[in-house]
C-alpha cells in the first residue's frame, strides 16, 4: 500500500481529460493535495510551423480540461518552456513529493522523462508513471517463447485472449476529486498569440477537447454497426473520426475498447472490426517499445538497402505528391484533403503511401515526415507502422509485389467520384467513368484545365518497383 503523500503534481501530456485518467487517479488516491499542470514544451513547439493546427487543438483541449478541473475544485497550471526545465522547477515551487504522469514510449519522450526523473530526484521528488494510452503495453502481450510479436494476427488473437473487464475498467477519478487543489499559479490557458502561433483554421470538425470527443463518439455509436461496410469509402461517413482525440487522450482508450468489446460479444460485426483497429494501435506501440530502431530505419534491415530515387527529379516528384498534383485524381484529392484539413481517410493513407513508394520510388521516410507535419492525429508509432506497411519494410508489411493501382482503388472506393470532386473541383464536371483516369477517357475535355498529366505511368512504375525490391530480396537470400 502506498504511503500517503502531502502534495503531488499531475503532469498532463497526451492524456488531456479528467475522466478515466490513470495518473490523475493514482495521484488523487495517494496525496492529500493534488496540483495539475501541462507544459507547452518548446522542444516540440519550436520546430513546428507557426500555423500548426495541432497547437490550436491542444489549447482548446487544455481550456476544456481546465474548466473540468475547476468544476471539481482544482485548476490547470500551464507553462510554456522546455519541459525538462519547467516541470522540475514547478514541482519544487509547489513543494510536492511526487509527480504523477502517464507513459509515453516514444524514444525522445523516454529520454525527456529520464532527465526529468533525475532532476526531480535531486531534491527528493519522485516521478511515478502509469499506463494510460493503450490497453496493453510493453511486455504485457508476448509470444509463448517470451518475445514480442512481429505479425498482427497472432498478436490480436493473444490480445483478445488476455483482455478481460479488469483491463477495460475505468479509473473513478471524480470519487477522489476532493484532493484536487487550486493554486494562484493556475492563470488560465494562453492564446496562440501568447506562445507565438497563428490560427490555422479548419479543425472545428474535431470539436473542443474531451467534449468534442464525447460528441463524436455519440455520433459514431449510432452507425457503428455499419463500420465494416462503410469504413473504406472516403465520400461516406464511415470512420469514427476519433483518431485525433485518441492521440491527445481527450477520450479514454479503455472506454472505446470496452464499448467495442461489449458490442462485439453481442454480435455487432462493425464493432468487431473497429476493435481490431484499436488493437492495431496497441500493436504498433509495442513494436515501438521493442524495436525503437524502426522509428528511423526499416524494421527489416535488408530494406534499408533499397535504392530509392534521388536528385532533382525525385524532389519534383515529391513536391507534386505533396501538393496533390500527380495527375492521379484519387491520390491528388487525398493529398489536398490532408493539406486543407489535417485529416486523411485511412484507406487513402494506404493509397498515397503506396503511390509514393511504389509508383514514384521515393523513400517512405519522406512521406512519413510529411504526414508527421500535416496530420492532426500524428502518432509516431502508428504513422511509422503504416508507412512501413506500405513500403513493405516493416513488421506485418504488405508484400512488396502487391502494389496498389491508384485507378483501380479510385474506381472501387470512390466509384461516383464524390470525394474526388470535393477536393479536385477542376474535375467536377467529368462523368463518373472519366473522373478516375481522365487523360485516357476524356483527353479532349482535359485541354485547358488546370490539372496535370500523370507524372508517372503506373504500369511502368510497377515493373521498376518489382525490380528494385527483387534486388534487395535476392541479396537477403544470398
């Protein structure tokens, strides 16, 4: 049983909610007075564009979090600086005996936390951490031989076998909220201008903090039974749209998994497929924990030998891909979606990743970095896992000889061109057949339009990719 503390500090990070928050619960159970803080970490913020949408999302979430804490008797102290400096300084100023926070297994976060723990320890303060961001982490789901899983399906089966109500139950924070303590240092949440950022716009569809997450979840539960049938069609309201809220912890993963698991047991196939997507998150986070090298290099080392296209021509291809000017309408519509909204439909993430690596022959890390810059829901483990899947260099990767045909994907998943028309309005008047490959079906209609010819021939690019990967495979066998 833990010794009762006089004072504790909860360090919020990627867990911006009051409900079912592990570190907050453990602090409230352990200390007589509990303070709460968030550091707008310059180690992260200084490298971002001044109009990064995620900063606005975070500030909105912090505002809701502060309001919820004040309702319970506490308040949120917000600092802007380097976390490794600000957090120990604040802990000393408040005179706390322990700082409670939740795990963050990203390599840079682990280094930061080790430094913070050392600095706290220098004046007798302890850093205590908890699992909160996933259902199972680190070494909780292992193979019979005691090693980490490298293939998803066996991992999923082991995950489902192990999960039970204990792992899905919530932490009853409000029951212990009497320990929350307000402090004069809690002066509200700064504005974008206060920390040197500008409005980026177009994040209203995400809602504000935990309240926005709750509204999106309520909406999704009304249509979850159709998730398996609608999730692959970008012009249809199929996904949950909760990925950004999961990334920043404005919704509890335990709550989502519990709902999905209960519905699955009741025979809801849509919920079963959605739960599988949530398990993918856990899978990629355990890959990151066991194989941190894969966050910057190929999970399968032999694929670091691939000779990607380089030079000025490769740079021009990459720019066309980033700008949605490849001449392949579905690819271009997807890239314009991410550029305009900070979101991209999951099916389209696979399509554009395959196009970059297999059609353009460009290093997957270039695409991963662009997604990291643009996505509201950017998560290192999931983003890396998805890109390595597409480039066939990761664990449980798509076999290199399976290459998405961007036209076939367009015809199958956006048959009427509704999504393409939304983001490529210059093609809006083309018929449902021509809109997928207008340079072949409607070449005369394309004259005078501000839309490019294809920057690569898919059939030729496919053969180049097969040859490129075959060389690597032959070296690996040899």
